[in-house]
C-alpha cells in the first residue's frame, strides 16, 4: 500500500525502512532534509514539503505522523487538514496523550477525515525485530490500514485494542509499567553494588538471570549489554529524564481511583536523579542532628 510518513527520527526512520522492506510505497517528509535523502537511497520517495507529500499519494491517503507530542503534532495536523480529501486518514504514531486523540478525531470528522492512534513500542530495535503496536480507531479504518500495521509488527505484535484513544491509552500504561520494571532492576543492582565484600560482577549476574530466571526479560538483556560495555557504568551520569507517559499514567490512576504506588514512586525516583544535595535531604540531616545528635556533613 501507499504510505505517507512525516517525522524521520529514530522511530520514524525505522518504520519507513521496515515498510520499504515489506514492499510498500513510502513517501517521506522531515523538517531537516538529510534524513529524507538517506531514505531515498533506501527506496523511499522524498517529499521536501507537506503539500508535496500529500500530492504524491493516491486517495484515500494514509499519513503517519511521528513527531513529538503536543503543539508540534497539533500544528502538523492543522497543516494537513486543508490539503487532504474526504476519506483520507491521519495516524499519530507518537506518544500523544489519549485525551487529545478524542478531540482530534472529532475535529477531523468534521472534514470527513479519519483518525487513528498508534501506540508504538520498540525503540531503535524496531527496524530489525519489529514494533509492538497498540492501535485505536474505527474498525473499518483500522482494517484498511492493517497491511501497514502487520508489516511493522513482529508476529502477534499488533493489536486493534479499541476505539480512538485506546491505542495511546494502552501504550501510556505500558510505559508506566516499564518505569516500575526499570526501577526494580536499578534498585536490585544498586543493592548488589553496595555489597563490596563480594566483589560481584554485574554483567555476569545479569547474564545468568537471563537464563531460566523468573526475572529474565528484554530489559535485563539491555542491562547485560550495558554492563558488558561499561562494567561500573563510569561513563554515565545518574540523571534520568521522563517523556510524559509515566506522569499521564499516574494521573489516570488518580482519576480512576486505582492505587499505583510502584509506578508513582518510580517516576519520583527519576525526579530524584536530577537533583544533587537536595534541600529535602538537608532538612532530614538537620532533623536527625537536632533530635538525636547524629553526625552531619558540612557543605564545602
């Protein structure tokens, strides 16, 4: 099938190449031109403007947007609307808040356009192993686009999970779960690293846990690879960003009165990683010194 793609970052470029390998016709656009030229070498059709991209696709068009959530994606949708024809579909494959999806679908329907939300997981490995897809949208629209979804995903790695918004909702919770899993691994290795009497080899432990252990996982394989490359992680600074989905998951838990302490604390630990010598820690030290005479370390 013919596919338009806007946004050629690591995920978008990987999706384009996987579609090309699957025999689809892919028209690509990006704000900077180098990624377009690179993908043209791989068989994509380059478009150096949004209007050009639209003109190179047959109706009914299917255009994927792989851009940062928020205003950038909203502005791109606003740009596309007057260029499209009734029956065309916009697919947002980024990490949009699911509440935004519902408003977009309503707005596009006024122009007789369709909207599909594609929760996408797989990162930089998606090109080779496939992208896990959680898709939300009207059944007939999703079915028409299914050849593209099936090509992107590994076997059994694609699901139409519900109406508009469901795809990004499921992906949001997926990322919240990911936060908790990563934090548990981080704390476990931190405890073992502190046990200096044993001189433990973290790469060895990650490797053996990945063979038959109940905690084996792809994340643990990535930890194993990281410890192999940098055994003491000396090249890294313990500063951890979050891209929004963890916050949205926790807000949804609050909205639905669902307790989610692990995911919540894992997000707060990411905040903690960005602070050195925090004021809260200073208050704790002062209180311990005041009530118990515990020793404190003076600031230099």
